[in-house]
C-alpha cells in the first residue's frame, strides 16, 4: 500500500467529536468544488503515522469505504498538551483541474553551515498552483550551496525551475539569509515579529 494511502470510513456528521476520538478515531472532512462535503473518520494511529511523514499541502489517497478519492492535506489540529490529532481537513483533487497549495520550505543540508553561522529564516512556506499529477510535498533549498552573507530568494528554490508548477509567491521574496551569529544579538523591535533563526549543529550531533 502506498504511504500516502489512508483508510477512512464515512461517519455521521452529527456524531460528537469527543465520542469519535474516544473510540480511537480522528474526525475528518473532505471537501472540493465538485463533491459534497463528506464527513469521515480515520484511525488515530494511521492518522498519526501519516502526519509524521507529511505536512499541509501533501497529497493523500483516501480510501473511503473501498472507494478512492485523491486529495491534499489542507489543515489539521492537535491538542496542545497531548499532541493527539483532533481534526483533519482534506481538499479533493479533480483530474485536469489546477489546485493552489501552500507548501513548506525544506532547508536541506543545514549541517553544512560552520558553527559561527546562523540560518536566518524569513519564509517557511510558499504558495503554488499545479495539476494534481505534478503536485509535490515541499519546496527544497540546498543550504550547502550558500555561505556567509548570502541571501536566498523564492527564485532560488528548486521548484521555481519546474515548468509544470506555477509559483504564486513573488520570485523576489526573501526566504532566508546566512549570517554571522554575532549579528543576531540585537533585540527585535516590540512591534516586529522575530524571524526564526537556526544555529548550525555542533559536530554533527543533530541530523
């Protein structure tokens, strides 16, 4: 079975979500332009395994009571304390019809940075439009190609050169910079959100 396949069951939309979860299932919904909104449920362990390997924007093949429905993972919620999955939303895919998807950016080879360098992330996801057969799970950027002082833009992502995918995020948008650790010691302004900064791992202790 494909790792993108999820075995699902139809459920009563009036059933209480708490009871569904108590029975070991995650309540979910599938919607789209050409189908009626469908309430389904997925076994908690299967949903957990799927979300360990996939993120929003990933393709999924939903097997609902024996019938297959291609979809993308639109959104999901977790309990902030237990981290159990509370609800999942899927967007149904239709062959020949483009779909807009928000993809996470995958920063590859972070361990190539020297110890005094920081990966200063400005953007962690981008928006694309593509036919279902050309959808991908994430946009890659190889950090090993860059060094201190370099800036990475949307146009530098691997996905920007894919002729089957239209990148909706402006190509000049800044994704990240490679900066010296000492340059990030200043506190951000009170009304500004501090971008994520990821330090280079020490002596390959982290993958």
